[in-house]
C-alpha cells in the first residue's frame, strides 16, 4: 500500500470515487492511486501492459517485477493495480474488531482508503477466478504495524472468498524478470524499419534454418540479414519478436543469450503460467 501525496479527506475520497477510480475492468480500469498521487522516490513506473494496452501505475521496482510476471503469464487475463478496499467503513470495522488502528493520513488525521497492490483475474481450463496480492520487501514483514495492516487486508478479502497473499522478492525469479524486461520491448516492431512482408520472410527463413540445424541465434540471424539483404540486426529483432509474442518458446528461468546454441521450440499450446 503506497504512501499518499494527496491529502485525504471525506471530500477527496468522494471525488476519486466520482472520477471512477478503482472501478471497471480491463482497459477501462482506473487505479485508485497513480504515480502522481504518491511521493516520487524515483522508483515509480508507468508501464503499458499487453493484456488490454492500458498503462499501469506501479509504485516500486518490486511491483514492476511482479507485474512483468503477471503480464507475461497466459492464465492472467486482467491486472488491476492499486485496488481500493471500499467501502472504507468495512476496513474501519475490521480494524476495530481486531483492535488495530486503521491507517490514516498523518496530515489530516482522516482514515485513508486502503489498497491492495494487485487484483488479478485468472482463467485456466475454462474456469475463471480472482486473487489478490500485496507486494512487499521481505524485511518489511518484521514490522508489527505492517502485519497489522495486512491483517485488515486479509480479512477484507476473506469475506469475499478471494485468495489473498503476500509476494516478496524471494518469490520473484530475477532471471525471468530480466528476460521479460528485454523481450517486452519487442512485442511490437512496426517502428523498426521493417515491412510486414520483410518480417514474415525473415521469420520463415529463421524457422526453416533452425528446425534441423544447431546454430546460435546470433549466427543464424546474421546469415539471414545477408540472405534477405536487410539492415544488420534486423533478423535478430524479428527473432526477439517471435519470442516476445510467444510464437517461439525459450526457458525464461535461464539467462537468454543469443550467442548460445538455440534450439527452436514453436508454441503449440498454453505457455507461461503465473508462479505464485
């Protein structure tokens, strides 16, 4: 739950609700908090997601890393970040019943609307469900106050029958995140100076020559550049695009290196499930 820059009052809460914050799904969803609403420490991020093309507001590097995993996973169909726990009276009642002080704005002394970092809609084998996840560095879990806030959050979701959990850096595979961070830049390559025909021709060449031979990706794409008479590096861009769009499969748990032996695996069914 991010710290606020905006002063919290009854009026400011009602204004955000009236503006549609924390409402709708998919492309129409508006997070309760945006990066403009919180103090900037240089670690906030605005990232365009692949599920609906919406810009997501992420309040830390850890949130960004977990978002990468969510955005990559096939069984995740919607991601709602900075989700408000409304109505506020419900979290206030939970806090009271647990003898916990409800989080409040230190400036105005008004109780704030608590948020969950991610509310995730998932679908697998024709079944759809929602789960809620809060992201926190593991060292913060030593704080009694942090755990008290989490208890309010847990009970809020428990009453809705929704699985809630905590994600720390220990749950996030760093190599996988680094791979996704590189590959996501190649989801679309329309701005790379290649026509649709060239992209298709390069893809066909790479498939033909990788199926029955052992090459590094750097070797085969260099050969393809020469054979297709395109700018050096163009074929590697297309190869990255095929991986980023999951037409080709790689092991994301290993560092991706185009100078290593590349064995072509083309996608036949679902690939890329959420690890936690």
